[in-house]
C-alpha cells in the first residue's frame, strides 16, 4: 500500500506529489527503501504538508527515522567500499559515492514543504555526520607518510555535499551498490608495469 499511494503515476510518467500524511508516509517508506530516490524526491519537493500539531510530531519522528536509516546505510556502504581495497581509485570512488548519497539526503532535508525548524534539524544532522566522517578519514590518513591519502580526502571532501546537491539530479546514481554486490569476494592483486 505504502509505495503505491505515493507512486501514483500521471500519464506523463511522473509521481504524484504528496498532499496527505498517508501520501507523505508512503514517500518516506519508498525513500527509506531506496526505491526510485530521484522520483520520490521530485514528488516530495512538489508536495504540500499540512503542519498541524498531530502531524508535526508523527512526521518529524518518521522523517528522522528515515534520515537516520539512510545515514547509517551510507556509513556502512562507505566502510564496505573502503574495506574492499586500499588503492586510490577505490578511495576516491567511495568518497564520491558517499558525497552523492549525502547530497541526495541534503535535497530531502531542504524540501520546501517542511517547516524551517525541521529543515534546520535535518541539515544539521547531515552536516554533523559529514564532519565526523571527514574528520575520521583525515585522522586515519595521518598514518600515511606520503601524504597521498590526506590529499585525496581533502580534494574529494565529504563536506561538499551541499554544492553537489545543486547538480545531483544530473549525476548518475552512486556506483557502490553495483560494485559491491557484483564484485567477486576474493581480492585480486594487480601488477602495473611502468
């Protein structure tokens, strides 16, 4: 029921913008599941929300739960991507994929239908997560005496998610899902001849 209510498709193939709590709840369920993120966010951006006292508490709790779930999934995916290999390409891909995911969540956090206080709360949670993750990565990179890891982390900073959000709809979806799920479980050693 949930996803169908939000995903009523117009003849042009667009999702229905949510206008009732049930519609919003269905959109949040779809967002939590990661199904059709772009379409769900597009519909949510066009939606309207009657912010009454009963809806305010329920909706705030629900969006916070969804946000936490997506942030945890983002953290788990980044950790998994970083554990797959220690080469520069894997590190940069993990950072960029994480930044794309953060940009997507930022687009959710600033949806105009949400009251200013909720937008500030969600944006703040996202900023704190990005700062902690970035700081942790920089601390880990200090062990690398060459300085390459620190340079890669700074040049592919997680903190640029809000700038990435402006053009996020034109970017392809993060590759991590495909790479991780379809990658062989045994690591290969690559020898590059110069």
